C-alpha cells in the first residue's frame, strides 16, 4: 500500500511540494527559477552555490546529548552545541520553508548493501540541491518510493536563509548542525551542496563503526573478473578520483565506502569530481560523464557557445561535477565488491622525500592511516615557494566522529583478517621539493598502480628506507628505476637528508596527539628524526 506523503509532520506547509522529480523536470524548474542556471554545450546543468564555494567546517556543530557524548571525538572537528540552539536553527529553517512557494524533497538511500542501508530525506528550496542529491544518493525505484515510509535521517537545507549571529554558538551567518539522537541535520547560511553529501557521510561515520563496520573516506575499484578489490585513500589533490577511474577496472565508487564482514560497499549513488583543469585527454571517464543530468558547480561558460572553460578558476578553484555513478561506463552496479586485496595510501609529497611507491608493514599502515599526510604548495612569493604539510587523521578528519583510533583499530582488524597488502604511493615531487624537482608523471603513477594489481611488485628486490622504515621496490615495469629511490633523484644529497629529517620531524610532532590510545608498536613504526 502506498504511503500518504506530506510535510506537515515537520511543520512545513508550502503551496507546492515537488518530490523526487526527474532530472528533466528539475532542469526546467532550475532554468525558470534559478537566476544563474544554464545548460552547457554537453547538456549538464551549470549553477552557482552563492558566496560559499566550499564546506564551512568551522561552522559545523554536533549536539551534545548523554546518549552519544562519550562516543564523539570532541574538539576542532566535532564542536559541541546544545539542543536548545539546535531547536532554534531547525525552526528557523522550517519558518523559511513556509515562506517559499515550493519546496523540493528528495528521498534516497545511503549504502548499497541492503543490510546496512539507511533512508535519507532531503528537504530543500533549490532545484539545484534536489538534483544534486538525486545524483549523490542511491535512487529509489518507483515501488521503493511508494513504500519509502519514515526516513532514518532528515536534512533540512535552508541554506538560502542565514543563521542568526546573536544565537549562542553562532560564529557566522552559516551553521551546519547534526543531532544523532533526533536523526536530523540542519543547514543555514550556505548553499554549497557538498554540505549535504558530507553530512550523510558524517552520519555513516558514526553509525557504521557501532556495528563493527569500517567507514572510509576512499575510492574503490576492482578487476574485470569481479575480484582484486583496491581501496585508494588520499586527501584532495593526491589522485584518489583520477586513479580509481581506470578503464581496465570496474569503479565501485570515488569517495565514500564501508567495509563489512561481507566486503566493501559504496555509500553513494554518484560521484562528486573536481572539475578544475579537467580534460578529455587526462580524465576521459570523468570528462564524458558531464552530460545531461550532471550538476556543474561554479564553472565559467563561454557566453556564445556555452562550453565550459575548465581552466577558469575565477569563481573558485573548487569547481565540481556531480553525476550518477552509472555515467562512468565501467561502474560496478550494484556498487559492492569483495574484501580488498590492496589498500593504497596516496600522498602528494611536495617536499620530494617520499618514494613513488613503498610497501608498509601492518604497524606502519596504522601509523600512516592515523597521520593522513599530504603536502600542499603554499604559493609563490618573489619566485620562492615553500611546501606546507597537511595531516588529516584517517585521510578524512573533517568527517570522522569517533576518535581516529576507533577507525584505525577496525582497519587493522580487517587488514589482518583478510591479509590485505598496504602501499604508500607518492603522486607528488621527486628530484627536489616543489620549485626544484618535478611532479611524478601520471603515466608512471598509473604504471605503479598497475604493477600493484598485477602482482609485479610482490617479489621484487626492495631497499629499506632507514629514516621512514618502509620497504621501497627497486624496480617496477614501465617506471625508470632511478626514480624509485628518492635520494638518488636529488643532485644535492645533503639537501635531501635535511629535507627528509624535516619531514620526519613533522610526522613525529603531528603524531604526538595520537600517542595516547596507540600501541607502542604503532608509535615505533613512525619515522626516525
């Protein structure tokens, strides 16, 4: 029997409710009602997210309740807020909804494994946000929609309306608030769609570990024979999306996954790829996925041809494309795979110290997982550049709810149980730091990933890095052997040693905050200063 659907149970009573509209209808509504909506030459829908073109992590709050207060890793990532303030913000969003002529509702699922799937309801005021979540959630069939029933979590996206800065805990006119007990998520003062996506991920990062399931900020793919699953962990700019979109392998997902006793499953129904400098030559699978139904955020179009200029960062460097995962030709549908054979930690080391590939012991794996290292280039001043180390616990600290040791313990347990091999792959610089050395060519990194999958690196001779402790393969098919040992690529060996010592020191200093709760073996697996 079909359910009777209405929003009155939330106190919302607009003139018109548009629920789970097809992309074509959302296109028409966006063109009619969104000021800057345009259709690109490839058929994608281009929109702007307003003044916020990225997430607002300093404005994210979690409600402090007795039921979950001891579960949460409180601090700069998970900032406390009281329930009364949450009620104020929730009511503010609802009051705003009730001033609108029409409201959009998108119901969908998070998690491809039916045993662990949750139902999510998104209530929003922009067709753009509805289409975005149509792409990013797992889309229900008409039969599933008719019997969807009560959702497990509700997102109130009143992002067009600001928070009241005179309200307690409000640092700005933006507020992103999550209450696990009430299973509600409220957004005010930001129209950046990624807040909804990462809100769902944060929810899964809380509830899945309670069930003994590892939730992960990673991409995943597998061999054509439905075996040989690989996970790719990495922060922004390390190649996580690019390297997992491999024409010779099936894509399970590009960003968010869980690892249960049955294997790996994607949390999402779509992909959210960076679009800056995108080209058909470098990333053909992603480039060709930008067609009818895809949402493009904050890109710049040619005013005559409506072609996208992917090199134009005048609005933001964080231009994005959101599309259903089936737009990738070799996507694995349903997005489920077996237990991982390989885990690949990606880092873009701008110090030029880490090798293009190294094999990690179980203890080193935990150390590097908890560290979550990459490096960013700070910028140029009078021709001089300095790399900037970035550490993000579990390669996704911004979305972790429990203490990082909780996720590390789960990962260690699963790696041991399934004999998963772990690799550290540097997609950054060799022959010197940024400004002196050069970025490792993508074709070499792809060759390294292929060698991992083919088993070509299993039995090759290795050399131990005395400072960092990991084993470095001395040969790899289609990669010049002189590139594999970092010190060999530097003209100034003393400069290399100084840089390596500096980076090792950064690792050790960062890890101090995780020593409590980490075993002596994991602490000892770090680099030597």
